[in-house]
C-alpha cells in the first residue's frame, strides 16, 4: 500500500469539501454555460434543416394464385402464416429498387451552391445543366467533384480543387474531365444575377447513394394486423424527399406489373405452341373422316346401337377429360425436366391439381426475385444461393407432383379404356363402317375439345394480364409532415451544448483535483492526519505585507498566529513531567516551506503578550534568521562587541562560552525578543550537534524563558533535527499549501510512531484566501479585502 492511501485510510467523505472547488469557481461555470449556449445558437442558425417526408400505401392481396404452403396449412402441418407484408417491406426498400430510383432522379449527381458559412443543395434549381458524354456505367461508378464559378451569360470558370487556379470555358463546349467528357449549358435565360457565385458539382457512385438512402428511409407497418405501410424520409430538400418516396412506390408497383406480364407472356407462348400442334392433329382427323365417308359412300349411320353408344359416349367423355389432363401434365413435366437454369414456368394451364398451380406460382415468384437481384449482384450472393435452394426444392416438388399426377391419369385412362373396350364388345355386331367412323369421330371430338380448351386458356391469360393491378394502393402520396424541421432539434442541441459547457470547467477542476497530491489547507491536513493536532493555518502573504507582524496587528495573519499561540499554550499546559515543557522545535520536510518565517512570527506573537521569548536558530547549515532581524525596524538592545558575532556554532566549538553569551536582545517594532543566531556555517554540522553542550544549552534556556522557539533544519533533507529532537518538548511540523505533497507526511508520522519525534503537531503555511477556513474567510472585520464581482 502506498503512503498516500495509508494516510487517508480513515478519511471520511466530506461532501461539502468535494463541492467546495466547484462552488468557488461558479463564475467559470456561468461563463462556459453562456459560451455553450452561444455556440448552440450558432449551430442551429447555420445548420441546414431537415424536414420529415411521409407517405402511406396499402398492400393489396393477390387472389390469382395461392402459396405453395397452403397445402401444408390445410393438413395442419404448419401452424402460422407467412408475414407477407413484412416481405413486401423488404422488397419495397430493397437496394435494387433504390438503385432504380437514384438512376431515374439522377441523385448521384448534385450541384451545391457554396456560401461563406452555409451551403445550399440546388435540386432542380441550378442555373446551369451538366451533361455527361460518357456511358452511364462509367458515370454511375465514378466519384469526383469539381468547382464552377459563373462569369457571364457565355462563360464560366472550372477547377478541380476549390482554391486552385480555374480555367475559363464557354457554355456548350466539350470539356475533358476525370469522368469523361462533359458539356455545361445554361439553365436560365439570364445569368447576370448568378455572376461570381461558386458551385460544387459532385458525382458519387450509384451504389453509395442508394445505400445511404436505404439507411435513411424508414418503412414500417402502421399496425401489426394492418396491410398499410408508412414510408418516412428526412431530407434537406423537401421536393427531393417527396420525389424519392413517390418514385420508390411507383417502381415497386411497376416491377410487380412487369413480373405479371412476364408470367403471362410465358404462359401465352406455351399455349400457342400447344395450339399449333393440336391444330395439325385436328386437321388430320377431319381429313380421315372425309376420306372414310367418301371412299365408302357413307352419309348417315343408323341408330341401332344408340343405347350402347350412349353408354360408351359417357365413358368416352371421361376418357377424353383424363386424356386432356394427362396430355397437359405430360407436357408440363417435359418442360420442368428439360428446363435449363431457373426460367419461368407456364401457369394456369388447366391442370386440375391445385397444388401444382400453387407451386408453379411460387416458383415463378422466386425466379423473378432471383432475376431482379442478379441485376445488381452475382450468383455467389447468399440471398441468391438461398433462392436457388428454394427453387431447386420447388422444382423437385413439381416433378414429384407431376409424376404422381401423370401416373394417376395413366391409370385412369387405362381403366376407362378397358371399360370402353367392354362396351365396344357389345356393339361388335354393328357394321364395321359405323364403328370405324365412330372411332374417327371420337378422336375428332377429343382433339377439338383440347383445341377449344387451349384457346380459352390463352384468352384467360391475356385477360388476366390486362386486368392485373399493382401490388399496392397509394393512400397518401409523399407529403411534408410539418413545416418545423426535424433536424436540428433546438432543445436537444441547446441542452447538449449547455451540458458540454458545464462539463468543461467541471472536467478541468475534477482532473486538477484528481491529480492533486498537495496539501492546501487545515481541513485537508486534518483529514490526512486525524490523530495528530493541526494547530493553525497561515494565510498567503502578498509582496507588500510585512514579514514580521506588529504588536497590534489585526490582519488575518496575526489572528492565525494568535490561534496558533492559543493552541500551543494548551499543548504546553497539557504536558506533564519535570521542567517547563516550553521548548518548541519548528521544522519541515524541505527548505522553503516557511519554518523560519513561522519561527520568527510565532516568537513575535508570543512576545506581544509580555512573555520572555527566546528564538534559537538551530539550522546551522542554511541560517535565515538574519533575514528577519536585520532591517530598519529591528534594533539590538545592549549590543556588545564581545558577542556581536557569536552564535550556536561558536558555542559548540568554544567551551568557554556560556549560553548567555549568545543571546541578542532585539527591539522589533515595539516588542522585545531574544535571539540566538546560528553562527558561522561549520564544515561538520551533524557531528557538532552531537556535542554534550547542546543539552545544557536547552536546559538553561528552558528554565530562563517562558517560551524557547527553535528554528531547525528540514527533516527530509538532513539528520540535524533528529540529532537534537530529544531536547524538544513540542515539534511543530510546517507544511506549505500547494507545495508539500501528501505522501511526505508519512515520514514524520513514522518517526513519531518510532518515538523519534515527541509532541508532534502540524501547521499549514501559505494558504490561499480561497482555501482558508471560516476564521480566515471572515477575519472578524480585520484586514478583510473584498473582491470585485468581475474578479475570479
């Protein structure tokens, strides 16, 4: 565990102290809050607004074909239905659909009017028109921009970069560019109002623009049980947003109509091929009848076998129907088995099996979707691979169904043929000519029935296409939801910038406080050393303040020293044992923390009460007492030449000197104080302080004076103070606000635990006015200075 964490292990959270640095700097919070609000207003003012565009459509149910899953639902194999509306949403907002919209509206090419602060998109309002001579495939993949400045009705300047020199061109002239040749022509009759204006022409890849719109367009269901879809788009240009949504709906419906047309054309071609074949068979049968009657001279055959023939006719009719179905099923089977790839299949050809019709419709739907996706992708696309798997499954299902149907129809035809043979056996007695003629007639009727049936289906197919409706009904065309823009949101931006403005000073103060490892005032020090008394805190002095306090001084410094004096008296009175217990050592961690300053002023404040006070300079390595008692306000009383240059060092060297020989009586302002200087700086200060004469010096002075204040060397730097600490009754450890680190306090505390420092207490020096406690803040009317409202 580090030293700092040891010090604060018993520290309690003081929320008042936590908030103190923030409350003290409230003016910074106010300033940055105002700056944040001003920045928010500027952002709102110069941000291009976006408006909400919306439209609504209703997805119409397609009753012409059923899903292939309906068969399984009838058998209760599948529990729920397919969410068709959700599928239509995916189709509506598909990438391929948006690419068509971008192509139609030319949104991958835009002209922007450049302003000093804000730019404007010139959608259909540009004063000039750009024609690209390169193929669309090149333009749609290009990403380029260039800048145009209009000069007159006949000329303009063009540059590839905004700040580079431009080249003057005439309108209508072919210009070479990175996207191929372009031609720029005026779009208005008079360009004088646009002279000097600069425009940016940007060309972006078609797919990037489509992807951007796909992310921006929101397609949602208005209600879970509803077929109504809402399309929403936020755009800076209202007309452009409306055009995009309207074009998206139009393309969606047009694609559905094109799909139905493709299916109808495929069906018509299949039926036309079958009609051509059957027409030839029908002509052959008619010729056979004509030849048979002509050769045998037959005109009418009697009705001798009418009863048997009627029964046979009924069976023949069933056989004809079964044969028709078998013929259609066989043809359909051949198409499915011989098909290469995933081409469209003929639908609604007259098969009685509803599952085959439903599977064919689903197969065509997926094949069309696959074809549409291949226009903007390849066969390795996961979606197309999934569609291929579904189409392969549907093809296998149709082959299985067609095999089953043809087998069943073959059995039915065989059964009917067998039954018809039995009936014919009963009419063998009829003339051979009649029987032969009847066979020809039956064959003729069968072929004619199939021919008429296919003609009917062809007409039905064309009627279905002619009467086909779009997939959706437009309820509301694209419209502006509100004249109030949805972006920028004024309230959110104001709040965000206000919070950001408040966070800046908060972060600075918090970071400064987080990284701060220094002592700043008495309260903070008391929290770090809860078991050691902190006697006082001394305010920071300005350059014009006196280094030594006056007798009747009422400044905050003087009051702080009086508090220190009072607390020190309590400690002295509480000390038990032999002697006066009045020897007070003043020390610190390092030089410059104010121990000499405190020693001198503590001696002065004690002398102001009329007590006998002795100040000893025991820092023989770097003596500084001379700096405090050598100015014009200090007079030495009874100055004798014999002891004029004597100090502690001379006493320790010369055994003939007595402690009294070292004392210099000083009249400082109007107070009298005795001072023992450090003397000359010796070459061996540590060894000198180990002299046995030191003990006698302190014992004699302790008995002769009310207070003995000793200015010692820093503990953290040298060992001098520890060598004489045994003679101290009280040790005041000076810390300097903003300079002494918290971790340093571990050193004197450990020395106290080891018994090397007795009567340890602390004083905080050089505390800023803003960090002083209540006494320092209020000052009780003495020496109090008020800051102006504008001062931080």
